[in-house]
C-alpha cells in the first residue's frame, strides 16, 4: 500500500513537470505524456480527481505551448 502511494505521488509530480515543459519546450510530446499519466492515474491508481485534472491541463498546456511557440518564432 505504501509503495502504491509513493508511485501515485511520483506520477502526479512527473505529470506536473511535463505540464511545465509542454508550455515551454516540447509541446506535443509532453502534452501527450501528461494525458497518458492522467489516464494511468485515473484507471490504475483510482485517483479520478488527479487524473482528470492532469488530462485537462495536459490538453490545455499542449495547445497553449503550441500557440506561444508560434507567436514567439
């Protein structure tokens, strides 16, 4: 049970790091990775709230990062 909790918190942390990278560096890749982590959290770890938030924020960060990249280049 304790390892499941640590893996869950690790997935949440890596998901939020990918959100920040999706805004700046690798929009498509990090956005998709964030969505995948949200799906895994939602289905395997039964963290429906965290999973849904990561899915929505991953989509928004990927699109916003793409727009920011287009505007600054």
